[in-house]
C-alpha cells in the first residue's frame, strides 16, 4: 500500500495509525443551513371533511344511533375524512393494571374497548386525544387507549409517550390527498402534561399542553384595593391567595378573566402546524379549551389570536371543543375556524363503576346510593343547561383548493331524558334544530360570518376568490 492511495480525512486517520506523518488537511466548513418555504399542493376538488365535537362515548350504542340518527351517520360516513375529539380512556377495567389518578378532568371517565370499534364504524377516522380526561387513568390508561385506537386504524394526535410525540403531526391519507392533524389542549390537569427526556431522565407520557397564566380582570380602583390587602405594588399584577389580578379601564362589574399564553408552547405548535401543512394537502389544528368556563358562549381572549396564528402557520381548519356547548364560527383568510362544535356524545351518566374519589368529592357514603343516582345528582348540579345537549356536525366541501361551503347539521343529546338514553346523539327535531342553528348564527355573526338556514341545515357559503 502506498501513502498516495490514502486521501482525505479517513486516509489521514489510517496513515497516523501507521505512524506516517501527513501534511495538515484543510477542513472546509459546511455551508450554513437556511430555512426555505416548502410549498404544499392543495387538497383535490370535491374533498369533504366532516367534524364533530367532544366524543364522550362510554359504551357501544351503534345500533341505537343507526335508528335515531341515520342521517347524521350518513354525514360522518359520507365524508372523505371525519374528525372528532375522543374524550375518554378506553380500558378493560377487569384486566387493567393501572389505577385512577389522584386528580381527574372532573370525572374519571372510561369506556369499554369495544366503543373504539363503534366509533370507527360510525365513520370517524382522525381523532384528537388532547383533552383534560386523557390521563384520568394514568400513563397505563393512556397507553391502553392509544393501543385500541391503533388497532382500529384510527389516526390520532395530541397525546403520546413524550411531548415530542404528543405534539407531532399525524396523517390520514385519502383518495383526495393527505390530511395532517396537530392537536393541543389549554385545558388540562397539571399531571397530564407530557415531557421530553433530558439526559438520563426519561420522558413523561401525556398531553400536548399549551400553558397559560390566568388573571382576573378588575377595575383599577379594585386593583388598588387588592394591592393594599396583598401589600404589593398596584402598578403591577397583584397576586392574592394564589389568584392573579390585573387592572383594566372599563372592566365589567362581573369578574372576567384574561390569559397569558406560554409563547414557547404556542410557537412549538405553530411549527408542528407548519410541518403538517408542508407534508400534507390539508392541515387541521385542534384545540381543547374550556376557558373562560363551560358557562360561557364566548371563548377566552386568547382563542382568536391563537387560531389566527395557526392559520397563518398553515392550518386550513381550526376546530375547537371543550366547553360542552357551541361557540361561533369565523372565516379568516378563507379558512374555517370553529371555536366550539359542542358535544357529539356526552354519556358521562352511563358509568357503572366509580373510584372512591368521586364519592368523597360529593361527600356520599358508597353504601348509601347507587352509581346512577350519584351521577344523576351530579349532572343536575353541573350539566343541567340544555345548551350542553345541543350541537352540530359540520361538513366542509373544498373546490379549487379552498373551502367553498360549510354545512351544519344540528343534533341533540336528549336533555329531557334520564339514565342510559341521555347523552346519546340523535337527529334534532325541526323545532330544536332551528333553535340550535339560530344560536350558532348569532354567535357567528360576531365574527362577521353570514350563515343561512335552509331546510333545517345551516349553510355558510365562501367566495371563490
């Protein structure tokens, strides 16, 4: 072997090992990587996307839905892609190796694994799982749920073994193109937030959470009073007994809230949306947000700015859910933003087993009542508002790569019913459907959205340009 045959850094290493000296080899630094826009082809003409809100579906009820909501199932099954928010844990309780956690999203929800097959049979094929109930049964319950979703070939986003996994876009390939989904939650339990590994510290399974700091909005005069009690500077936000307050001229007499969104979390989700747009033909950003509360028809002050940022990052649709009632619809730059689609199913009264924590929560002796009696009492207190049982299933049609029409099909979940029948979706009667659509029409008008009501269906027609 001659030294002439050995060139480059690899050859120099060999020669040094052989004891042969070589002249210094010039190291050429690589050119700096520049970020360039990656174009994405739009979704093909004729593509249809159906969307529903929270799916709190706890036992197989497909035969009932076939009877009482056949036209709604036709909408779900007839779309090229159908989205919903899977807001429960699917576990076989008899064989489950985990346990209910010390905190829950309000109730320790769990569904029979066979419900996942039901949901797929209804026509759903792409789901958000980022919500405040995702870890009611811990990491074990989360893992089993994701296994059941995978086994039924349901694409899901928003939870995972690490934050990177939970935040990553997931994709559904259809005949008309590829759909990307990024799912996040601003409403979540503290223990449910996912985390990435660091050094030898493992990652934490959980939710793609977008953190925020809530502040009560009061008048400047009231802020000075609170600052006096707290012994703090009234020129700054005041923290009193763990609550944060800010002063604002013209603040309403009733306490309202403002939210400061964690910019790092928001930016990371904007990056995921940009990737979903680049690697797909249509991108969806899903946000689970109850703020400022389930009793509010208006979303929190962060919702519209965040939705606009996600559209600017590449989202074609922003779909909100969480408050268990409808909120308005906005058309921004030709993209559709649903601030809340309400509930698709709300079967939180259909449990036969409850953790001891629920009985403690309501100061009830487990031997003194049945589970249905306790749940009925709880629902009368917390979920009696008829708006929680009135919603829509939306269907968007695309032409020229853009949304051309949104059709809104009203559903109701049996607010006047009790027991097993309550919370199961059905086609709304003409009277109830009209009430639902008129409310949504009013809520959407705030955003300048014009919605017609024709033959019991809400219709938003978008301009071609």
